[in-house]
């Protein structure tokens, strides 16, 4: 190998974002490197084909489909209520949110009124699940970058949420709780108090978790300025959720296309500020997630206050005996922890949908990977994938 | 490898934090404290986890109270509603007052997704979700559970039956009555 004569020290040459300078000065033979599908930092079974020039990635192509389970085709053969357990399995970290998105779509199509108490119950469980999901995202992101401790902290607190939800509906991850027109169970006695207790317990812990990574110098060095996604690019790709908000766009379906009881609740849409990170980089996305936990806590507190008490409440009272929407089509969407999850349903007036198309947030967010990874170091690709916070179950469906 | 971003404010450190040693001690003290904090894990499988009544484990068939077979009347609702089509049965007539019962009743546990719909629709409380959660098999054939494997006495799922009565079926009946009274 010919000896390289550099004009400047290597450290100053490498972080050039486009990689153009690097290419010119130290071009080596390009090598194809397969990252995944068993790579621990690809969060499941994602394969990324990296075209590397030394340490620098010149092209990254994600390959999907290892977890494809034919959700959309299955849905055509199933009754509407029977699809709900399958939507659970799309984004298995935040199943409640998936159920809600699907049920909102079907309810919109059937013009179904949901009892007010049910709406609050739904928002509470959805926000609890959002916190759990963000905790996983933060913990595993630390793990990707080399910090093991946050994972233990976040999983400890996620455990509390999972046991709450388990008490509620009997499952720890795949709840099948939110049904078309209602929920499967009412809140058990004392559940509200326990949720309130959890919120009080969790607030100081959330501070702890926030400080643990966001103030960590090594973490900041690994994420600040890496994988910068400008706002216009993010919008053009159709990103949503923390990915879009990390780029500084104030867009949250809970505020901008409100559903359920969100219009009555007060919360902020979190966007990063320029003095803590570069807008749109990995750190910004991480900060958005960490701060959204506080917003969710706020929402839960308000819901607990506002939730009406009903004697002998039957959560399934509004559940139709046969879910049979009229002919037509509908697009229902909800804000998932990872972005906009939408279901486009075409109904022929039967108990089974003619076609269900899921617009999954992770899939769209992941499509920015080639853009983000170009010109970055291989180790930074790990940081970038982690910051997108993908769940392969939702990407492949 | 550091990217330079001049416009980012650095975290301000106090002198005490800059000396660094107190911070290290603080970290060590924190770790030390954790040694005496209560555990939030346990040593499975030495210590068994006992799920609550709401838990949805393996679906089982409930035996009749007089032990003369299963409560199931082979109506087929559960097979109809099961999303992955895990249940299959064959109905025959019987001498008992329930008149029909399943000759064969199989749940393919490789297919079952523990959704709980079968329990939800069953009119006889004949199929309920038990607390069993560590279900393993050595072959695909043994994962298809027949009636013998599914049948359990009602006492062993008492928790769940009580739970269903208290939180689901009784409330449902009451609200049905209310609905019937009001025209
Ligand atoms: S729990 Fe669900 S998947 Fe399993 S047998 Fe019952 S209905 Fe079928
Ligand atoms: S729904 Fe109940 S009674 Fe009917 S076939 Fe299934 S287990 Fe038997």
C-alpha cells in the first residue's frame, strides 16, 4: 500500500461532512461491508450494506424484509377486531399506540362515538406506553454508543410501566387492550392511584436518566454534530416524530391534527434549542425523546385529574357486536413514539377490510439513512441508526 | 474524532467539579448505595414468578364442576374468533345436560398469540387464560395440545374465573340489564 502523505493531521481531515475532501486526498479501494442482520446495534434484523472507503462510508443502503409477516395481506382475511392483535406486533415496543391508531381509523370510518372515560383511559395508557418506548430508545441508544448503565436504569423504570399495564390487561408487551369503540378492561380499582404514584416516583428518576446521558461528555462527543438532518430534507423525506422535531420542526399530530381528548390537554411540542446541540443531529433527536418523557408525564397527570368516574363502567358498552363499517375508505393516524402511524383502510361494507395499508413511521424515518450516513465514519453509522430509533417489526410489518 | 461546533455552549463546571476527585467519590458513593437498595430482579427459575389473575397465559379448557368432562359445548365461537386460527374442534352430542361437547379439541400453541379473544367470546367460561407462561416443546407435534393436555380442573384456574366474574362478565350483565330497561 502506498504511503499517504497528508497535508494536515488526519483528525482535521476526517470530519468533513460530505467526504469530498477525504475522497480527494486519501482514496483507497472501496470495500463492501455488511452490517447486520445480526448486528446488535441494528435493533433487530436490519441489514445495511456499507460501501466504505477506509473508515469513511461513501454509501449506505438499508435492506429490509427479514421480519416481514404479511400484516397487510393478513388483514384482508381477518375481521376488524381480529386485526388488532396483529397491529400490536408491528411496533412491539409501543403496542398501545398502534392499537389506538388502528381503532381511530376504524372508528372514523364507522362514525363511532367513544365514551369520554374511555378516551381518557386510552390517552393514559398510550402515554404510559410512550414513556416506556422512549425509555427503551434512550437505554439502547446509550448501549449502542458504549454506555451500559443507562440501559439498566431505563429498564428498571420501564418495568414499573409494564407491570402497570400487565395489571390492566394481562400482557406485558402485546396488550390487545384498545378495541374498536372501547377497551377490553376497565381500570382496576386503585389503578389510578398507582399511576399517580408512578408519576411521582418517576419524575426524579426521569431527571436522573436525562442527566445521565445528556450531560455525559463522551456521549456528547459521539453524537453532537453527527448525522445532521436539515429541516427541509426531513420534510422532503416525510419524516415524523422525534426525527422531525429533532430537526427543529414543531410538528406533532397530537397538537396539529388532534384526536381523542388531546385538544383539552396542555403540553409542549419539544424541539431542541441550538445551545445544547446542533439542530438535527443525533444529540438533538436524543434530547427530544428525553424531554418528551416529561410532556407525557404532564399529560398523564392532567388525564388523571380530568378522567370522569363512572359507577359500574362497562368499557365494552360502545364496542359494536359486529364491526361492519360502511363502504368507503379512511385514513386514520396517530402520533406514535416514533412518528406518524397511519392506517389507510378501504371497506367494501363487509366485516373484513378490502385493503389495509399501514404507513409506518420507522420505515419513512429509516429512508433517510443513506442521506445521513454518507461521508460519516462507520462507528458513527451505529450512532445514526440508534438515533433514528427503529423497530423492525414496524418497518417490515 | 471530534466535530467542531463553535456555536455550542459548553457546560459550565464549578471548581469542585473541575478538580474531579469529589465527582469520582460521588459516583462511587452512588454505586455503593445501590448495593443496599432493594433488588428489582429475581433469580428465575429458582424463584418462580407468580403472575396476577389478569395475566394471559396458555389458554386451557375448564373441567365441569362434577368432573364429568369439560364445560365446553363445542359452539365453535372461539375457533371462529381466533385470529391465527389456532383452535380446531369436532362437536358431538353427549348424554350430559349440556347436550354437546367436543370430541376433539386442539389448540396449536405454535400459532396461539395469547390474545384472549377465545376467553372473551366463550359463553360458558369454558376456555380461560391460565397463568402458565413457560411453555416449551421438543417437537412441533407436541405443541399441538389436545383435549387431555388442555383440560384442567376449575379450582386450578379459580383466580382467573373470579377475575372474569368480577371485572368482566358481571359488569357486562348489569349494563345489559340497564340497556334492556331503557327503551
Ligand atoms: S388466545 Fe387468541 S390466539 Fe390463542 S387460542 Fe385464544 S383466540 Fe386463539
Ligand atoms: S367458545 Fe367456549 S363453549 Fe364454545 S367451543 Fe369455544 S370453548 Fe367451547
